[in-house]
């Protein structure tokens, strides 16, 4: 059992359910892997009209992603300069017009001045004064987090540090979700949830805040079906312990760290000594829709390897199995199409990203926002709840479509890079049009790892 004692200030109650199913999104690509087993592709069409291949995405969205692709070197230069001085005036980076906006409080330091000159070789960079730095906002957010840990917890599900440095956004659970949790706690003889107003009344916050109520709870998602080593990202896997099913999720990017390759995925899907297995003998549509009551034939599954090196507070874990540089591309009945992973990049607000999960297939038009701490209210693979996930990037699907589904958790989040894709992070949670993912900066910080590329 993981030690989880933190109540999170994060944005959506639906987080846990979405995570597991998030791994279902897949894109069509130019190539087809010869050794891919296409038994799961016998189903013709998808009556739910789930997303198809990347090339079928709205042309305006694709054009915008290509423009943003050209600015990735600028983002990397600015972000790496900011990481050298975590207590500096750095606040955030956002896409603005044809270039980037760097939000900064106070005087620019020498590292950032040099980075701005380098970044401007890729495109325009505007310096925008910020009222508060990222470090200052995170310090205030930690006050809220501490106050939420009092007995009973609270109905706050997310605390967001605004990318422009203007303050904090506090998000409450939907009223019905908060009522259900409070009732369950009361019936168990426990103290009910404290309201956001009660929590904030005890906190001396020194910057503007905005309190809103979410339309959807945040859930973690637990749920492509026939892969082989080295393992692609965007594939279906199960975590088991003593032959007992623990979670169903999506494989993330192959990662090179500690002198070898691994498979990145979401920590809420598994915990050591769980072991990951790939493959299922059942019709993928009927199987995913049946939920955890459906059973794959264990004799037809392939053992990937044990999970290890967990960082549950950032929802990241590694599967001890060789990762490859390909990502499944297309709908959930993938047919073996893929795209190559050609590089990686840092987060910038206003960027259009996509995700490829086992249940959703490829979903694009996900516009990034600010860094958010999310409170988990449903249960993970261990049955744990009530802990905080830190530094997740919130995204919103720009056309009002479903951003993630249960089973997509752990799957790849990416942008375009030439004929392939650029790794941006790993799916964690979501609800409705909202998806949260852990960005690549934390992957580097925690594992010193980078995606496997050709």
C-alpha cells in the first residue's frame, strides 16, 4: 500500500476514472508495424464516432499546431534558463499571436536575458510584467494545501497557479459530488468535508484568488490490445498482483534513463510489486465498455515487467520493460498504425496538444492552461484516495468534445514534430472537456530521462 496522507488541491473529481481509460486514444500514421497483431481490428467502424487519425483533425487546428511547433526551440531555451533559478521572477510562458509571451516579475537575470536572445532566433518573444512569480504563487498554494489537510478534508479539488502571475484559482467539486462524499463520511462516523470558504477563512493569502465550482468531477482513468516488445506508447496494459487485476491503463512513452529504456505510465494505475501485462483476447469495444467485470485470458497475455521507481505525488511510474520510439496513432481499433517519437518539449500555456489512449484513441484540440494541484477523490489501483497530485497541466478540448476516457491514463500527450510527434507528457486525469497531464519537465527532474527516439 502506498503511503498517501495528502489531501490535494486539484481540479477535478473525475480524475481517477479518466486516468485508467485515457490510454485508449490512438492515431493513424503513415507507417504500419509489420509485427502488430491486428486481431483486435476486426470490428468495422465505431458507432460512437470516436476520434480518427491525426490527419483528419480540423485543418485550422493542424495549422495552428504547426506554427507552434516552430517555436518549440524558443520554449526550451526560456524554460531551461528559468529552471536554473527556481526562486527568480519567472512566472510562465504562453503562446501569444505569432510568438511567445514570457511572464516575469522584476528585473530579468543574466541567464534569462541570454535565453531571450536565443529564443528570438526562433520567433517573437514579448516580456510581460507579472504581479507575482511562480515561486510566490506556489508558496501561497501550499498554504491552501496545508489547510485542506485538517480532519475531514475539504471540497476543494484543484488549486491553479495562473500562468500570467495574477494569482490563484480555487476550484470546488461539483456540489453533488461533495454531498455524496460528505454523506458517505457521515455514515462511516467521520467528519464531513469542509467548504472552500471555511478553508480559505483560515488562510492568510496575499494575492488575488478566484473561487469557482466545477461542472464535472475529476477522475482517474483505469482501462491497444496486441503489442510486443520493445513496447510502443498508446497500448493497453493491465497491472496485476498475485494474478489479481489491479488496473487497466495505457502505456506511455518509452523513456531512456539510468542507462537503459523503460515504459513511462501513470502511478495511480499500479504500485510495486504489481506486474504489467499486455494484450487481451476480447473484442476491444465490448471489453472496455464492460468495465472491470470483463476478464482477459491470462494465457494469451504477454508479461511486460514489474513496476518500479514510483513518484505518486506526480503520478509517474516506470514499467521495467524496454520502451520503443513508436506511438500508436488512430482510433482505439488501431490497425497497427503508428507515428515515430522524434523529440520532446516543455509546457507553454495556450499550446494545442493531443493524447492517444486505449479507450479514446487520438484526441486533439486540447489547449493547455496553467499548472494545477489536483485532489484525488475516487480510488486508485491500491484503493487509496484523498491525496494530492502536484504540477499537472490542465487542458480544455476547444470543440467541447470529451477530452479523455477511463483507461487512457498513463498514455502519451504530444504535439507535432515534422512527420512524427514531440513528447509532452503523460495523461493523468480529467472529466468532460478537461484533461490533466504531467509534463516532461517533471519527468526529467524525477528520472533524468528523455523519450526514446530513432
